[in-house]
C-alpha cells in the first residue's frame, strides 16, 4: 500500500511538471509554429496562452516585429570602372511565420545574404554620378528586387536605404577639383553677366546725356562735389571748353 502511494505521488509530480512545461505564453508580436510528430500544424498559434504537448510537439517562436538589418560595406565596381564601398540598411518583417520556417533554413541569414548580393549586382550596373545623385530610384529598385525574392519565405521588405558611399582618395580629390572648377565657371559667368548689364546701363546713360548737354554738365559738377567731399586736399580739375561754353551760354541766356 505504501509503495502504491509513493508511485501515485511520483506520478503526480511528473504530471505537474509536464503540465507546467506544456503551458507557453506568447507575446503580442510573437507567433508559434508547432510541429507535432514532425508535421507542422495548419495555423500558427498565439498570442497569449497556448498548450504545447511536449515531447510530442515542438514549438518554434517567430517575431513579427520590423527588423533593421545593417548591410555591411560591399566592394563595388561601377559601370565606369570606379571602385567604391557601399553599405545600406534594410527594413523587413515576417508576414507568414509558417513559410519563414518551412521554406528557408535561417530566414534572417538568407535575407542578409540576398541583400548583399543584390546590392553588389544592382549598383555595379550604374555609373558613379548616378550612384551619388539617384539614390531614391536605386533604393526603390533594391527594395523591389529584394522583396520579390524574399516573398516565398513569407518576408516583406518595406524599405532599403543606401547609407554611405566610400570613395577612393584620388577620386575624392578629382571630384573636389571638378567642383572647384565648376564654382569658378559659375563665378565667371556671373561676373560677365554683371559687366554686360553694367555696360548696357552705361550705354543707355551715355545716350541720354548726349541728347541733353545740361545733364552732362550736372554730372560733371556732381563728380567734383564727390571728390571734394572725400578728400580735403586741393584738386586741380580741368574744365572742358564745351562745358565752359555751355555754362557761359546758359548765363547769357539768363
């Protein structure tokens, strides 16, 4: 009798620990893919309290949150034969937990490797200028290709961003010289346009003064006043004969 009682006690203890081990709690962002005797159940479980009949069942947890993947720098030779290092960041999440377990061995590692190879392949088809100036279109193209290839794994790629393009030192110097030359060219064009406009205004003023001699005389006098105001020394300023004739003529007329 005593031996039977001990067996019942041992059995109850074992059953208690089994039941405790069967009870699992999944968070709101988690789903559980359950394999029963090697065969996956139809629908993932969770969130909340679920029962896993260990050792008959095996639970694989899958997170549905967005994952930020930092793609390491990749050595890329552009279409115009410039060697650069480019890194990127990838945002993706798992939409189908069942596919992410059944269709690929390690979905996160596979997505990382696919992102690296796609980055090298796509950016190797463009020239350096396009790589630096057309990032938005390249990001969209990378996102579309990676998303299409990860769709069978139950993965949705929402965003791909090129973070940094590391140029060789000689290329950086060449681009700096090119930028400096471009700034000088624009400055010369602006100066030339300014001189052209100033010449046009001077020509217009000269034509106006030539039609009205009195305005020429007033301008001449204004110049004398400006010089005397700026310098206290005595200035000998020759008067043109035409100006004197004009002044005298004006006086006689008065």
